[in-house]
C-alpha cells in the first residue's frame, strides 16, 4: 500500500474529532495494531466509507485509528459507523483469521442507552440486512443469502472466504455523557462514575467489555442482571451451555441491559446463549471472547427471528462456553 500521509494538523484533527485515542498508551497501541495484517488493512481501506481519505494515511496510522476506536467505542459522542463496522469484524478476524462476525448494518453505540427509538414496522416478508454473501469453500462456491449460512460454511475452513454487500447506516450521534459505567469484563468488575477509573479497570486486558448508563442505579442494575446470567468476568454460567436449539422467546421484556435502547435487534447463532437480543451490549456479552462466535444485527425483531429460525432448521446454532477468564476483584 502506498502512503501519502496527511499533514500533522489534519491527522491530529481526524483522530481527535472521531476517535479520541489520547488515553491509549504506546504499549496498548502496539499490542492492538499488531493484530492487523497488511491484507486486512487493505480490506479496511476498501470498505471504509471515506476510502479516498483512508488511502492517504500510512498503514500504521490506520492501525492506530482502528485500535483507538476498538478501545473507545463506548465513550465518544460521535461514531463513525464504517470504522465501527470494521472493528466488529476485526475483533474476530484479527486474531483467528476466520470470518466470524460480519459488520452490522448500522451499529448501535452501546454506551449511552438514554432513549429508545421505535423500530420501523416489520415487513410482511423479512428482508435480509445484507443483499448477499459471495462464498468460496469446499462445501459451496457461490451465493449465500444468510450470514449464518455463509459463516457456517467458511468459519474455520482452510482457504475459505466470504465477501458481502452491506447497507451503510447513517452516522450515529451520541447523547449526553453517561452518568455511570459498568465494567463486565476487565481487571476490575464493577460500577464506576469516572471514565478515568474505567480506563484503569480495562487497560491491559484482552477481553474488556464495558458500557455507559444514564444513572448509577441503571449501571448497578445492569451489572446485577449480567451476573445473574453468568455474563461477567467474576461469575460462572448458571447452567452448562446447551447445543440443542433454544426456543425463541414469545415476548421481549426490558431488562437492565437493553432498557432504553432499541436501535437494532441482534441474533446470536453461536455464542454463550444463542437467541435474539434487543441490544448490542447483550450480543457482545454473549459473543466477545467466544471462539467461533456467529452473530448479526437486524433492523426489526421479525428479521432477527426469521434468521434464527433458519439457523435452527439448518443446524447452524451452537452454544459455546466462553473460555475461563482469570478471576477479577469485585468492586
């Protein structure tokens, strides 16, 4: 990849306005950027919404941008969906090399569940969030209309590949800063009222899941609920994962993890507890750090349930236990 760097002032403005990586140490950046290969960087450049701008940046700066967005995705007031999409993708592929989780159609920032936007009326016939996936694998060469089919045929298969055409969602503007933060996985599990304390709790940990909430009470309730499900670094699953198909819930009640946010619906095909979820946070708690996870986002519940039913029918659903995380002190 050729490099024609922007001016220092332009680079500084780009990073400061969109990615806020100032709190990252040199060691953290080195560790994170090392996960991206040159080939992956080329794909990032091709798929970024501002590809022409990205092509002017040296590879190391692209890595820094991606690393910064990976760490700060819960905190900036603005989100670049195209960069955020790629982070979702490379969180999986950057380490394993397998295409695990595709970019969501329009990611929902998980940090500020301050209000709910009513989902659009569901279409009579569910429409796919992605038009099609072009796959090459020993099992099939051609078109797959479901990400779960594409992922099942290519994940962990030597030489297999998948490419998709996806819709681009508009840039999401965040709401007011969170009043409190919950760290579900990291060095210290607990609730914090200062972002600086969250930084200390997650710095240096490969699996760090955290989110912001509009009140201290909401943050505490979210932690208690996640612990009851075994979705935190200091808890164990209440029951061993089951590989059998799980029933789709007939209704979805608000819980502390999803209350106040309903931008997208999420279907977890392979993860700790496969099923349909109302928030990115619930999806992340069921897939982050889980090898071979498979999930996707949808604009309506009908689409998400339709995708899960197809996954059940085709035998793509699998409950996978998250590898044991080193015990973390409770705050």
